[in-house]
């Protein structure tokens, strides 16, 4: 999710101009040093992504923000990704596992590249890429126990691989490597755990819908009603009203999905599922905003026109996956 999606609606701003009090007087024109001026719009840079925060003018009016992304490209890429997900999810489950594995490897590459560029942290990418794909496959084939074994072996591989380089900053690099292993492939493994159930395709679809609907609700409500900042130091574009919209939209979608799509599910379970998804998606978005602010970047990558990188699409999905999986486990079981 983008930080600009939770605030007031965008539109073009304006520059200050001299107010005219009436028709120009006859005779020589003299500069009116006391003419009222509308001050230029104040813009505060937002290194963590999204649009710059625009402060109200002296009259208390908040200038409207310009859209910062190519909307046509964003819609086209979003529809293309949605088609790939749906076809692989309902035609051949192992193909969807491949989609997850590719997204994990690309996300690892984006995050490790940004860490190297901005902080000089050398994360061992090869063992992370191999181990990340193995986590996804192990989670689908062997369940949670298989996923944990793959995580442990990946962490061990990171420690050993880094030994081939000089010892300077060894602890820093391997610590970052273990963090990346948990942040990207381990959290993505919970999608594979959902997929392994008999109705796994519908569980994964519900998980995706709840995350998307949460973002849409935050955008729709924050666009019109957003005034009070949610976390201004982390993401100035997000508002409390947007969070409320995310919760309401996701709870409604959760009730419908649990009633119509999930075997043995009830509407009240869907309300709790939607609430958990909305909260975790928001926290995930804020978490990646913290990372990007620390790195001083707007997007993790440029692979997806209008969206940024793969990690910019996974920011709310990754932390939502274990929450939704756990609630499914509690409500309808693992099978």
C-alpha cells in the first residue's frame, strides 16, 4: 500500500498571487507593497514513500495532493497480477506455489539490494533465495513443522555462507540476513500452509480479498474524511479515519467470505477475521514504511510500473498471512 492512499483527495495546488482590490487607478503604476499575498504551499519531504505532506495555509485550507503514480500503469499491472494469481490458484495449485516462490525471491533481491546500497549491509542472497523457496515448498508439503526446519537450515546457511567474506561486520550482516529470512519467505510460507487445506484455494482467495479490501476501505474513507494522522512520524499520509474504513470494509468482506466461500465458516467468524486482517495489514504497511524511512527511499524497487517493487505490494500481505492462517486454524481447522 502507498502512504498517499489514506489522506485527503489530491488535486492541483496553486501559487501565491496578489489580490486585486478593484480597477487599476489612472496614472503611473506603483508597486503596492502592502497588497495581500497568499503564501506558497509548504511541502515537507517524505523520504519514506508516498506524497509529500502539504500543510494548511493561513486560512486553514489544506491543499490537495497531486497523484504521484501512473494510474493507468498501476491499474494495468494490478489486473495482470490478479489474473496470474487467480488462474494459477484455481487451475493448478503447484503453479501458485511457483508464483509465491518467485515473489519471495524477487522480494529478497529487492530488500537485500536496498540494504547494500543505502546501509552497506551485505546480506547473503544465494542461501536466502534457495532457503526461501524451500520454506514455501516445505510448508505446503510438510506443514508447519517442515517450514520450521527449512527456516532453521536457511539461518544456518546464512551464517556459513557469510564466513567466506572478511570477518568485519559479520555479526551485522548475518543478523540482517536472519531478519530478512523471517520477514519475507517465512511469513510468505503461511500462504502455502493455507493453500494445503482441502479448500485451500478459497482460503487464499479470502486472505487476498481481505487485504485488498482493507486497503480499499482505507483509501476510500481516508480520501474523503481523513483528517487526524494515524502515525505522522512514520507515514504522514495515513489517518485514523482511514484505519476505521479499513476495519469496517474488511469485517464486512470477512463475513461474506466466511459465509459463502469457506466450508464450516460463519459470518461472525468472518467479522473477527476481517478485523485481524485490517489491523495486521496496517501494521505491515507501517512496518515497511519504517524500513524505507530508515533507508531513505520511497519504493523498494521499480519492477512494477505504478506500484514500485514486489516488496511494495507484499508489505501488507506478509504480516496478514500468519494472522489469517491462525484464525482459519481456530475456526475451521487445518484441513
